[in-house]
């Protein structure tokens, strides 16, 4: 399992999430979890995948704004779940 973290400008959050959702659907990938944390100007979205290939494809597509971790985020890390 791998987590991909995408930093989105807060003003573009809704449009960016639609783009992400459309990309996931078009490519047939289903993340296991979405989480987010926000501050004044940005939203950090963490998407967990159960298939490394899906995480790598997503990270490649959104390369300008991501970093990935080989481990999923902790379920008790205080961020809000948006699944």
C-alpha cells in the first residue's frame, strides 16, 4: 500500500478534487482512503492506494504537486477523512 500526498491551493480545492476524481474513474483506480488537512492557503490531500501501480500512475500524473510514501498514513493521525 502507498500514500500519495498532493498539495492543492485552497482556492482550487473543489476543481482539483473533481479533476482527481475524474482521473481515478477514467483509469479504473479506487483509492482505499482520502484524507485532508488544510491551512489558510493550501490543502494537503492524502490518497492511499492498495496497489502500488495505481499510486505510481497517480503520482506521475500529478507530478507537480505530490510526494509519495511507501507506507499508508496512520488512521489516527488527526486528519479528517473524506471517503
